[in-house]
C-alpha cells in the first residue's frame, strides 16, 4: 500500500518535537506483541518521547493489535474507538496483525491517524515524526497515513536490541516469528509472514543485554517457537536452550508458544537436565 506522508524535506526540522509528546500504549494479543510493544517503546524513549499509562492524558496513543479470531478483531476495533473517546485530540496509531491483514477497515475507523503493518511498526518513531511535522504544516490530516508492507519471499530477522521491558519483572524475548505451516483455518501466516529465526549470536547478545539490565528470567517467545533454527541451519530449539542454560546469563528461562508436536525428546531432555533453570510450564 502507498504511504501518504508529506516528504520530510518540505517541513522544518524540530529536534524538540518528540520531547513535547507523551505516548500511551495498549497491547492486545500474544507475548510476541508484548515484546514488539517493548521494542517500539524503547525506540520512542531513545527519541525523547515520554511514556505514560493508558489511563493518563497522552499526545499519542498506540494500539498494537491482534487478529487470530473474530473476537480479537472486535476487541481491537472497540479499543480503537475507545482510545479516541478517551483522548479526542490525540494522534492515534494502530499497528500489528489487524493492521497488517485489514488495513482498509482500520483506516476507516474515525479518528485513526496512522496504520502500520507488522514489518513497519518497528519504524514507528520515524512515522510519528513525519506525521507530526506534516500535520504542523498543514494544520490538518484529512486522511490517515497507511503503511503496510507485504512480506517478501526472503526476509531476515530484525536486529534491534531490546534492553528493557517496561512494566514487567521478567523479560519477553522474541527469537522467532512467522509460520510456514499454512493451516487452512489460520490467518497467522498472512499476518506474520514466513518463519524467521533470530541468529544464535544475536539471541546470546540479547540475553546478556537483558541480564545486564537486571532481568533474572527471560521468556523465549515466537509465533512457532519450535521451528527456531530451521531457516538458519543453526540447529533446533533444544540446541539453543542447551547453549542458553550453559551460558548462565540469567537464572531462569521459560518457553512460550511451542506446538505440542514440537515438544520432542531432545527438547524434553534439555529441559529435564536444566532443572529449575527452565520453568516446568509451557504455553
């Protein structure tokens, strides 16, 4: 889809613009969405924006959406409308899976200013700046900005380093995304694209960074976590978990979003040998 944004070189640059903005986030859906919300928050903090709780007045409101069921779609649409009633003057950005698979419906909801798909939402800070600057020049924004990039045939895992997870005592680390199964009942491959894995060296660097920030437990998450490593040829989830436990960067790991068929003997053996280092609970 095309992006209706005024060219950045046609508007005056204002380094203080982010510093005057407060941002509130609402995350709907899975732990992967929670992890990506933390990535967006970290990027905005680095630009000088100030985060506030959802029930506080905010210059910008961001809703990171889900679309796995019709009920989740209804919840997202309700929350979008509620956000504008809560703060009529806010800039309202909608990101995530519903924005990816049905951007037209999202953009048509009154009050929506910015619609970003999953490949685009981690560049939220760039879109916000351009949107705010273009609005300051035009004094109005009659149509929402929509940027929903299609998934290319060959994608690499994003390289942003997550160092904090606001509001949580344990950190969620996205080490995998996408799915290649293409089940007829499931919309996830459309929303998340093909399966991609975070490279092993990057996983280790992320865990060390989170440990340095004080997190003692890391939840490894993904869309199809059990498929980690298949696309990169770096081994299996069992191999990765074995390396992480030996690394001892954090006290405990937890697995999220593992399909029952992916819980093979090798993975169970690593978990058993790890004892309390790996939580005996699976989602």
